[in-house]
C-alpha cells in the first residue's frame, strides 16, 4: 500500500520533469519537418553520397523526376525514395529560394506528408545582406503566429509590393516559423502560399544562421539527437532522476511516520493492558480479604 504511494509520487515527479523539459525544448528542437530522430543534414548527405551544391539544378530536377516516377508520394520508405527526397529536402531548406528550380520548390511540398519521417535538420545558408530573424513561436492553428502573418501578407497585397507597411516584418515572421518549426505548424495552404511570396519578398528575408556558427555543409554529429518524442519514451532525464530521488525520500518519510505511529500505538495498548491487569489483580486480592473477614 505504502510502496504504491511512493511509486505514485515518483511518477508525478517524472512526468513533471519531462513536461518541463518538453516545454523548454519546444521552440528550438522542432525544425522544419523531422522524423523520429533530428539528424544533421550534412551527416545524412555524407551517408547517402549527396553533394550539397546549390548551383546543381540538374541534380535537383533529376531527384524530383525519380520521386515522381517511383510513386514516392504514396510510399517513401524505399532506398531510392529516401535518397532522392533527401537531396531535394536538403537543398530546399539550405539554398536560397531562387537557386532551387521553381518546379522542385513547388512539388517538394507534395511529398512532405509521406516523406517527412526521413527529414533532416539544416538551416538556410546565411545571406550577409539580410538581418537576423526574430525568435520563432512555433504556435499552430488559426491563431498561430505564422498563419496570421501569412493572412496579413495576403490582406496587404504584399505579393505586389513587399516593401510597404508591415510586409517585411510579417514575411520574416513567416520565414522563421517555416524554417525553424515543425512542418505541421503552418497550414498546408500557408506552406505552399509562402513560396508565391518569396520572389516579391526576397529582399526582406532574414538569417537564422551565421557564418561564425560553422559550416552547415560539414557533418556535425553533436547536432544529431533523439527527438523530444523519443526522449519521453526511452530516456529518463536528470530532472526525472531528481524527481525519483525526492519521491523515494518522501515515501520513506511517510513509511517511517506510519511505523512510528504504529509502534507508539502498540506501546500504548500494552501499557493500558498492563494497567488493566494490575487493576484486576488488586480487585481479586481485595475480594479475598473481604471474604476472609466475613468468614
């Protein structure tokens, strides 16, 4: 009974620690589409024999043709689908939008729902002419920051002139939500509609990475780690360990208190019984004396 209580406390602390960690990681570990593992794209490219070259439009177009020809929209798990999707996804996320063939840019999103478990993580390469992006919120739904920014861009006709009013700021907001958040954060029409704005707003984008942060085309295994979902299932975090220790201490404290109460109660019962027995004995002796006197 009391062990169950301690286990319940442990579970409470573990879940609390995991919940806190998940909240801390939400904005920084959810990049534009990823599967069970968040893998550095440069490492994936090395493993698959892909050369990251934003000038190689032929390679990108050929990869798209292979995806279409092999019906990868329906099943993306074959080696051929994985390799060709990886080539397009890496270049789509890393290169400037005008370096990726328009048909590849457009068709890529038709494969995301099926192929996104094979996505890797890479930032868009920095443009020295652009300012830094704002922090992402990764909020979704009708009131998601990225979705609202897109609606404002359409309302203000920013596709015709992206340099007026709030168009630059809204496009940067949309850019960072698109590049740094999970692919499900933006509505499907926003994901696709964003690319219709990229030409008009090309001079008002922003950087999420800087040259001094390192070469994005060089494999960095430290950037490859289990996703938040896997952390919840397979690992116990430091916070969870602390929670378990606290719960065990509390559990033992409760058990010690209960044991003390039982011991004190038992001792009290014994003392009462002893006194009762002594009282009974005295009564018997008095009765004998009275009987003798009468006799």
